[in-house]
C-alpha cells in the first residue's frame, strides 16, 4: 500500500506555518531487512570499529610510551592524554550534535569523520606531550561528532522491530576494532619487526587509511527521511522512501490502521525549544540517560585505558605484549551484544538493561576483591574481566540505544551529544586520570576502591532503569517520543 500524497491540513494566513500529514515513519518501519540496511550497518557502524581501534591501541601502547627510547611519559601523563581524547569527544559531540539536528544527519557523517582522519593522522607524527595531547583531542572531537550523527541516522532508518538488536550489534562492533587493535600490537609493538618508536605510530596511521575508505562508502547513504519531514522537505523524503520501496519490490504488510503523523513545518529550532523538553517533559528520561551513560563510561574508561599499566605494574607482563591481553576482552565484548541483542527486542528493554548492568557490577566486585587479596594471575584476571564484559558490553550499548530512541527527533542528535558528553566528562575524563593515580600508589587496596566505585555506579544505573526505564521495544520512534513538530 502506497502513502497518499502529503496533505496540507492547515494554513490560516500567509505567515502561519504549514501543517501536513505523512505516513513516512510507518512506511520506513514496515520495510523488510534489505541490502540498504546492511549498507547502513557497515557504512555507519564503522565509527565504533574505529573508536575501538583507537581506544585499544592507546591502552596497549601506554606502557611503550613510558620507555625512554620513545616519548618517556609517566603514568599520570598517559592518563592526561587519554583525558584529552575524551574532552575532545565531549566538545565535538556537543558542537556536531547541535549542527546535526539543525543541518541534517548526512552532512555531518562526512564532517565528523574528516575531523577524526586529520586528528589520527597527526597523532602518528606526535613528538612530545603537548602535540600528542592536542592531536588526541582533535581525534576525540571527530569521534564524538560521529556518535551524534550516526546514532541518530541509524535509529531513524532501521525498522522498529530490528532497532534494539541492530543498535546493540553496531555499538558492539566497537570491539571488532578493539580486537584488531589488540591483535595488531603483536606486530607493530614487536621490536624485531618495527623500531620501538615506529610501530605505535604505524598503528594510528592505519586508522587514517581505514577512515578514508569509509568516506567513500558513505557517499551512498541518504539523508534521514524522518529528519527531512520535520524540516518541511517532505517531497525529498517522499522520493527517498519511494525509491526504497521500488528497490525492494513487494513489501509485506499494509498501512491500514496506521496513524498519520501531522507535522507543523518549522524552519529551525532555537536552543530553548530544543533544551526545554529535556528538563521538563522528559525529566525522568534525562535522569535515566545520565545514569546509564555515566556508569558505563566510568567502568570502561577506568579499565581499558589503564589495564596495560596494571599488567606491567602488578603482574610483571612485558610492555610489548600487554596488548595481547586485551584480545579476550574485545572478543567477549563483541560476542555479548550478538548473543543478547535479540532479547532487548523480545524480553524487553527494562529487564535486559537493568539485568546486564547489575550482573556486570557484581562480577566487578568479586574480581576486584580477588585482585586485592592477591589471588589472581594476569591470565585469571583477564578471564574474569572477560566474563564481566560479556554483560557490560550489552549494558554500555543499551545506554546509547536508550538515549537515541527516547527523545524527540528534533533533539535526538543533541540529546545523544549531551548525555554522552556529561557521562564521559563525569565518568570518562576523570576515570583514566583517577585510576592512573591509584596505580601510581602501587597499592592493591587503593585500586580495589576504584573498582568498588565503578561497581556502585553500575548498580545505581540498574536501579534507575528499573524505576524510569521506557518500554521502547518494537515501537516506532514517534510512539516512544512524539516529534516537537507534531501538530
């Protein structure tokens, strides 16, 4: 069944905005899974692969950067560099997020990725602490912008019945990059293959090459039809959806009973219009988003940015092989969303999100206690962390899923940016520095305290999800949160 043409409902005078009705959201949600959706998964999901490569590589080379024949950084300086990357991600997310909502998803696929490419290429040429920190800041800004633009587009283009599992799988692809980063360290950090001060630079250069290939692939990804209709460009949106339907041929299911969405055309949205729903109509959802994002950011940034230091300081693992210990983490983190993602669409958001956060926290407490007692080896601690990350990966991915689907379309990218930024600022920027300080003390008791703080944040997030969680499974985005433009 095809949609009737967009109908002008009301325009009282020449100065009043147009109001029209459309079934485009319903038509997008009824589409079967297709080659186009796979293009989205690959072309947009690569963001998380690149971020995984970046974070894991930085964690793996941290011990190498302490050597006097490289850049001779201290643990605290390495923590500060990691924080610079995250500060860049925070600011980039806010700036690009606002621009993405205002000017469209597609434009900023390219702007944010190009920013990342420049930053990571320059990182490979760093010569001291200041240059390294500045280039990591720029790289982070590009990645932060990617989160806003890409998460928005994915949710707006993926049919509702697949949205939960696909979001988790795409966010989980971060760990494919992490796995590649971990595996590559066995080569790039091997002094028999590359000079000590050359191998780590090569790792960052490879990230830039991958990004260039993705820039080309994204040429084939269109603007979000949902974004187009809320900005009055309904003819463009109609043409895109008709192209989708023509390419797919016969489409199962009709639109009988589907409620048309009535849109009031607005040229642009002021900051007051954008921010007011977050603190008024959606206050509980704001609290929920902050809790989930902060908890997962603190956990992941605390452990991943510093685990190479833990291995070398407490277990005597050689600096050139610490990256290999991150491979089981990456594999477990990737498998988790692949196995559990289906249940977020069937069992439901609330039980799955609260459950994965709680199980991760309890596993962290037990592992931290065994570490503090000196009962673990490098291999056994890596194994227990891997069990934790099987659940924590789905928890972290569900935080991004939650933020990207429970707010109106007009503020979606900025909402992702705000909660990513606040969560990262509180949980991510502080965590690498804080754990770097704890590791420098050489005290297992002090480090265990850090693990307990991370576990408490995860348990708190699970409780907030049980209280304020939204049953968004298999529901259209317009049912979960009506657009601000709806009439």
